[in-house]
C-alpha cells in the first residue's frame, strides 16, 4: 500500500479498484487518512462489492461505517485468539509457535519437556556464568566448538540466562502474565539466581570510560577481566583484573605494548574523521548565519521588519558565530596535536569507540603484565 500511495502522489495512478472495502483497511483512522490522501491527489477509490462513490460526503460516511464494523470484527477475532492462547497457557502448554527455548523440546500436545541431548550444555552454561565467566568468552568457546550445531553470541547467551523458563516458570509477554511451575525446571532456582546476579553486575553501565571494555582476558584462567579504578592525588588509574587469580594490569601498560597496532587501526580509518567532519559543519553553519543576517537586513529595506528587530537579531546571531569560531579554533588545535601523536591526541571516548570497532579480544598474562595476543574483528590475530 505504501508503494501505491507513493505512485498516487507522483500522479502515476488515478484510480484504485478493490474487491472489498475491508481489504484496504480495518482501522477507521488509517482509512480516513487514506481517503484524505486520495482526495488530495484526485485519485478515485472503487469497490467492486460496495457500490459507493467514495469521493462524495455520503460515500465517505458509508465507507466509515463499514470500516468501523470491519475494525470491530478484527478486534473480536483478536480477542478470541488471545482467549484461546490464554487457555492453552493455563493448561501448561507452550503457546508460542516456531522454535522452543534451547534445552527443551515440544511434545505433540504442546507441552515443554527437557531435551536430554541439549540440557547438559545449558546447565554448563549457567554454571560457567555463575562462576563469573563472561558471555563473550563462552560465546567464543561455544562457537569454536560448534556446540549444538548453533551459532553463539554474547547476546544469545544473556537471553538464555535471563529466561525464567529454565527454572520452570513462564512469562507470557503477550498477555503480561507470569506462570509458576509451568514446566520441569532445567536448573535450580539458586543456580538461576547466581547466574543472573553476575549478568546484572557486568551489565551495569560503567561510570568511567575504559579503552578495552569487556575485551581483556586473562591468558592463564581464560576469563574475562573486570574493570576497576583507583584514585591517587585526584588522578584516576584504570585496571583490568582477573577475579580468579586476583592479578591485574594497568590500562596504560596495554596501550604502550600495542601502540603500533592502535596506530594502524587509526590510520585505516578516514583521517581525523571526527574533527574534520565537525569542522566542516561549523564552517557551513557560520556561512548560513551570516547569510541570515544579510537576508534580515534586506527585510528592513523592504520594510518587512523594523531596524531594532534587525539589530537584536544581528547581535544574537553574531554572538553565536563567535562561539562557533572559538569551537573551530579548538578543533584546529586538536588537529595539530593529532598530527604529532595521532592516537594519543584523540578524546578517550573516541579511542574506546575505535578499539571496540576493531578489536575483539586481548589476551594478557597478568603475572608478567604482558599482552600475549590480539584478535581483531574479522579474525585477524596478532
């Protein structure tokens, strides 16, 4: 329908023929907007079943009444479907079609039962998360081993951990209702709670910007490190710590060891894309503001506004231009710093964005404080 409307607006269609009115819409608001558009662009709507001229007031009234009944029938059908699905869920049957949660299988009567071939994998998954393994590290391991012949991502694992169906409870989102003891639990309540507590902890938005957020792994324990900071004399120091072996490494140590790789990442990006793009926008905006001042002055000459209004506008606009020129000068200074030491001169948020976009994993020997390997996005290992 969207494509048809676009062609109507271009003047390519002058007449639309339909079998029945409710084939066009069953919502009165949508239909009213459609009629308005067709009338505006002189396009006729003809129904082969209802013999009405929808371009007349009487035709529009009859059409609106018919659409109201069609909308009522649709709502009734939706309500009947909802009631039927609620009855299915009340009987302990799984109301969704398609695939069932991993680790379960569906019986012929739509009950969920544990799939013994997959259940152990899911239980191991919960245990590893409860032991503070990261979703990222498990996803890498499972994907490499082709566990259950599936592709694994951190998001997919987090969704499994969050799903209450694995402790036997079912939240039916469509009707916003929670069913306890809906099916046999695949993991205990205690294990489910421990795994989710860890997910909650690592999912919190960090208050500081870490360059290597959630990508630094302990090479010996094969665990994702956690981020932590210390403060001395009003200076913040950033660390990546393994909770298993209790060793950590300073962020600057990692930067110093992989600086050439970080420089290569920067050089592969467009030169100074962040500042140059913003500088171009500032120049364009200054040009527009100056043109607006000239246009306003012409309005004074044409007696479309007063001289005082022009002066007020000019003062306000010139102040804005001064601020923009100061911003432009600041960005130019940053460009000079970037030319001397490109990566170090970037804002930390931009550095973190570059790193997250290009580096997937960094393995560090936390005993010797040495970077062991780097896996870049695309599988490039260094």
